[in-house]
C-alpha cells in the first residue's frame, strides 16, 4: 500500500461538518492527551482550535524544546536551473513566463557554493525546475558531488524521481529530499497544474516514499497554502508525514507550510491563510507529531518568523535567493517567488541568539 | 578516594555531560564547571573542524575527557566511520556508540550497536555503547570489549526518569562493567536514584540544556549524583515491601524448648 491508497479513503469524508462541530473544550481535552489520534489532529485544526492557540502553543513549545532543544538549524537554497517544462499556475518558473532561463555550469555551482560557505552555513538545498533535458539527474549528481566538498549536508528540491534515481543521487552525496505535493486535493491539483509532467498526481505523491525506500536520510513534505482549504491540506500533510514516519522510521520526516507568494504570472490564491491560521497548523502538527521537523522559509516576514521560533519550528532558511546564480551577480528579476525575509546569515544568527536559541550551521557530516 | 576506573582512566566525577540542545554553546564552560563533570560527550555531526569560531570543541575544557558520539548513525558501518573520523581529527579514543534507526522514539538499535562495538573495540577504542537495557546484549557488549554499558533510563530527551529501572538493576547486578545510565533522566532526584541503585555514573544532557538556568541545574545534578553515590556506598537498607510482623511468624521454632 502506498500513501495514496490511504489518503483516498479520507477524501470521501465530510471534514467541514466535523470541523464545525468541534468545541474549545474538546480541543482542550486533546491538548492534554499524550498521544493524539488522527481525528484529534483534525480537531486541532478546527475553528475552535483558533480560540485555543495559547494552550496549544504552550504544549507545542514544551514538546519542541524537549525533543529538539533550544536550537534552530539553518540552511540556504541554491537554484541550479530554472528551465521548466511545466505550466503551474502559481509558479514564477512556469514554462509560459518569459524569463532568462539558465542552468549553472559546475564551475558556477562551485563558485556560488564557495560564496555561501563564507557565511558559515554547512547545509544547502539545491533546486531546479522540471527539465530533465536541461538539468538531468546526471547533472544534478555532478553538482552535488562538487558541493559535497564544501557542505556537510546537501538536500535536493527537484522534480520527482524513480527509486533508482534517488539512489544515484544519494550515492553522489544527497542526504535530504524536499518535495511538496503543492496541493493534496487531486481535483485542484489537476486544475492548477495545467500542462507538463507534473500533471501526474500520484507519481509526485508517492515520490517521498520512493526516496525513503532508496535510503534518504531526511524527507521534507509540504503543501502550498492558498490552493485549497488549509485544514484539508494540512490534515493530508500530517497524515502523509505520519504514514512515512511509521513505515520508514530510519528517515527523519519534516514538514513545511509554504504560503503562496507573489510571482511572475500574477496568480491569485483561492484562499488566503492568515498568520493566526499558520500558527494554528504549526502547533497542531507539533502536538500530533512531536518528533517531526518543521521548516519555515524566507517566504515569511522576518518579525513573524522570529515569533514562530518558540512555537515548534526547528529549521529555517537564511540568506536566501530564489534566482539561478543569484549570488553570482544576478539582478533579482528572474526569481521563482519573492522572498519576505532578506536578512543575512549573521543577522539571522544574532536574532536567533537574542531570542534564546542557538542557530546551528552544521549538524551532519560526510561519512 | 572513590574513583571510577573506566576506559583506561580514573575519574572522580560520576556525572557525564551531553552538549546538545543548549540555547548557546557559550554556556557550556559554565555548565561544565558547575557540574564538575570530567567526561563530556559531543555529537561529531555538530563539530565544524573547518571553522575555528564555530567549532564547539573550543568550549570544552582541555582537561575534560572528550567522548565523541556517533549521533546520526543508522548502521554499525556509519557509526564505525564516524568514530574513525573523530579519532583521526584528534578527539581521542573514547567513543559513545549511538545507532538509531528509529526517528520516532530515538530508541537505539542494539544489534547494530553491538556490531560497531566489536569492530571499534578491536581497533583500540574505548567503546561506550548506548543501548536499550537487555541483559543478553549487555553480556555480548562486554564480551566484545566495551569499556562500559550505557543503558537508557527512558527515551532520549523524554525527561521521564528511570522507567527501565528493573532492567537497569539487572545489568548492575550481572555485568561486571561500569553501568552508566544515559538518557531520560529529567531531574536531579532521578540521577540520585540511579546512583543509589549502584550505577557507576549517569549521563545528563536535555535536563540541563533546556533548564531555565543550565549552570545551576548542572550544579544540582552534581550534588544529586554525589548524594546517590554516597548512599549506595553507605549500604542502603533494603526497602521492605511489607510491614514487619510484631510477633515473629517463626518465633515458635525458638520457643519450643
């Protein structure tokens, strides 16, 4: 059985009336439990949960400190290529958008890597669009081998692969995968992914599991918030994380909650997710899955990110740039999306320290 | 003097210290001082040898015995590689083996840990395997050449105390190696309890690292470990599960004449 088989059964349920029927008292009872069921998790996402944010925050804070300490892991993204064959309604790299398309040479990858290492960061996330012709697995493997000379941990956020391709990249030195389903609802998925290989919903949905099977050390899931009712998406995301955590205990599972940001193409989100709602989902996931990592990127504003640190976040990006070769003198025009927190790595580190946490730049090693 | 002979050394402090989860590595010197710990464990994955300013080893007093750990290893092979990297980097020959294939509870894999212990002990390391308290495996660890056995009190970071009390007691009774309770100890009183039972030492990390005042908590643990040890050495009276009958049940045997 793969995750889709399990998730399909959920799709038939009437989540709206369940969520509407939950009371703050029921939420309070769930917060006080040691083990949270899937139904309990859903209840934490209810409108009643919105009235219980403070007690949820206290529980989530305690669980996070106990499991992860007062530590925030830092990483930064590096865009290798923005060539893309997909037409995704919300994305700046959409094949229909006019932008300077570029794939870094190995030399450029090394140069940008060198620039990043000067900041002290030792964890890097490399990204591409979906263009196996311009950025094939072999090319990504070469980039990873080069970067592994400079970084302790190299993760990928690229198009979904087959198990043996994940194995190839793991051998090249990849230890983490980030792959967002974007939207778990299959019908909406089909609408916003207009054209291209990304239209294959189940191939993407089951990709994180293929990575686990290939022996990936960390796998990070996410739903792009704004495409569907967030409660349904976060519920599916939580179930997905739990499913992988149970089935592949060797892999560290983490989740992200990316809110849609303005990008070239001017896509208008179907729903707007408020700060309060984003906080609620972070707390609910922490209470449901105490050991899961939670990542917050520079999509979010600096002040808001700072406030999230105490609520359950374990990983943050810093000194980000969403443009290919952006650190090599790009002009910032051809980015995937606009970032909201443009603080440098030293600024991030000193802020995290002021908040009583330690920013950790290295938490893995090449073995 | 009550010295602990372990890994080819003699030490007087029976509180071992972990260095993860601190809000700042810069508090570690104060914590070490307050704890009076002589053995400090560091996850090699966190050490950045290329960046002198970021290298957390700078915070560890040179007089301390460094015990690098293999946190992050999922197999014996990975643990062995990490141990070798640590030794090659000048971290000495003590190593705490952590092999964890379960990210949900962070429980150790005794089988892989045993395999790593066999290999590393044969290479001359002083091997400290972190394990679930299991008598059969502990015997095999001893036979493989482990310097000590480190059973968990409860899962890492859980602060739940000595949930494995009876199993740890059996290891203390049966294994002629130092038994060091590692993981799960959340309060000084629980550290004292482990020491009263006859544990050779305890390793504490989370409870100190996330305390409101880590150095003060380290001091509290230091006192608790000493108190527990002294209680053990003084010979604790057996706790009685039932009340003593005021007239002896077998008194008639003496009264027959």
